[in-house]
C-alpha cells in the first residue's frame, strides 16, 4: 500500500480524532468537527486544487482561456466592437478574468472558514437543526493539534490563494485603467 502525504496525514488525523474527540468527551457531531471538515475539504475535487500552487494556477489558466473564448463569442454580437478589433479582444481578455476570480474567491472563502474553525477556541455546532446551536470549548490538547494543522496545512493554501487573487486583481484593474484612460 502506497500512501502519499495527504493519505498519511488523514490516517494520523483520524487516529487523533478517535483519541481526543470520542463520543464521551466531545458533544460535537463527527461531521461538524473541524478536523473532519478539513479532511472532507481536502478530499473535495475543487477544494483540493490549491494544495499546490502550480496545479491551482494551471486550473485557473484553463478556466481563463475557456472564459476568454466564451466572452469572445458573447461580445461578438456587438456591432460596436466589430469595428474596433483590438478593443473587442481586450475587453474579452479582461472580462474573462471574472471567472478565475470567482473560483479563487470561492476557494479562499472555503479554506478560510476551515482555518477559522481550526484555530478557534470554541466550536459552534448543531445537534439536530438550525435552532439548537451549541458551543463547545476545545480542550488544550485538541486546540494545539488543530492549530498545528491550521498552520502547516491550511495557512500555505491561504497564502497561495491570496497571491493568486492579488495577481488577478492587478490584471483586472489594469484592464479597467486601460479602458478608462486609453482612447482607441
């Protein structure tokens, strides 16, 4: 049996969860425990993209290229842009940044939620529905374990996403400035 880094991490986390968050000590349902939420998010197809910066950049570039061709088709219906080919291509190029931007924002919000749950001193959970929210204070050992997971696993992902969001924002703002101040 060959295990990669995430497989080993999952085995360790499941073992530690069984020790520290068994049913007698922890009232939080298993699927609402931050460590289990982290494992589930890591297994998710979409949310596993930012695990490495190269794979996330590659996926976002693919979405950007696909969106560019889609936006070319959409903006081709405008008579105004048919007369200004450069403007037509540039507006499709910069407006297609919205798709990778929305994907990166969604990824950031998901990972940031897990980061906050892992680093929090309290766990808010629901036993049976929206109306019975409870709060459980984490024991010190569990707090340290989840803080370690947050700093080693989740923080680099958030840093990568912030860098990528910054790059996309700079590109989008440069497109806005080009169209605002440059007369074609």
